[in-house]
């Protein structure tokens, strides 16, 4: 079932990639002169990789209310390194969730390495990347689940006019060690508006659809402020759309990029 789902998603996005690539006149992988593009604060990751020779760190803290319980988690640290043109490696470090109000659990999440390839760098058109990674069983089972959990992800984005843009992401998670919900399909869709050269806002839909269980659905909104071309502050607020979802999530974050490491 997982392979069938993944194949359908891959075929659909392959069509988008071919259409975008046909309009490309020159390779346009990210450069150190470009502004920072992060995978936060929305769930939808950037379709743009880190420039070759650049190291990027993204961090955040969230306050979450769910089923009457309340937790705070951080630092949600993701390190991203551009190792070649249009190619990066990344790792999510373990993040700690602390119980503020019962019922809730405390513990660390897994460490999750991955590789990301930007396969259609076409400014003004559709940008598309593919990410493959695996959550290693280093965290608490009540927080992160059991066993190794591979995933494959396809973030895309499309710049429109007057600062508007749309983006989204398809993800397939596999959790072989779990008794239920061994496959989870996640889909997101974002509408974003660039208000100034430094300030952007967004609204996002996030839906997680596990096999044999009710979905989790969120509306997530927030904004980003570029302190400098290589530093970003962000904030977001999310609200659940059904009983299976968190009541709310409030988060803030800071990200930075260091360029020219391979000179």
C-alpha cells in the first residue's frame, strides 16, 4: 500500500517537474547571495535547498495543548548542509517535550538524518525537491514511536505575482514496529504573502492520515522576519480542526546560515 501511494504521488509530481524543467533556460541552484529559506515555522518544508558550502541551523520552541494536557518542546533543532549544487544533507536533533499539565508525557524525540535534492530549480515557476530520511529509535517510544521510521517527502512551491505564492508538501511515513498506523500520509497546502523585503506571512492546512485511525487536521498561520539576509525570526499559531488534533500550538523560532565553508 505504501509503495502504491508513493508511486501515485511521485507520478503526479514528476509531471510538475517535467513541466517546470521544460521552461528552464539555465540552472539556478541556490547561491550564497540568496536570502535564507527555512523549513519552518510552517510544517511545509522549503522546496529550496541550502546553497553549496553553507551550513544552516533552524530552531524553535512550541507550547501545545491536547486532550486537556499541555507540553512545551524544544529546541526543534534542524541542521542543514549544502554539499553540492542543489543537494543538501540534514539532521533533526532530539527535541525534548516537557509536561506542563497532565495528561501528557515527557521525553526526547528521535534523531532523524536525511538527504534533500532540489530537482527543478526554476525561479518564477514550480520548484520541487525530494527528501528521504529515517527517524532512528533514539527517543522515548511514547513521544517518537517505536523502531526506525523511514519517510519520503516532496515539497513544492510556486511564486505568483505581487508577493503571493503557494506551496505544499506530500509525505509518506512508514512505522514498521507499530501495531496500528504503520503508514501515515501527510499533505499540506500553504498560501503565503511577502509584505515587505523582510516580512512574510502565511496560512497553512496540515492533514495527517494514518491507516486505520482518524486523521489529524490543523490550520497553521504565522510570519517570518529576516533580521539579515541570513537570519530569520518566526512565529506561528495552529488550531486543530477535529477532536483528534491538538487544541492549539504556539511557537517561536530563530534560524541562521553560515556561508563559504568549502572555500
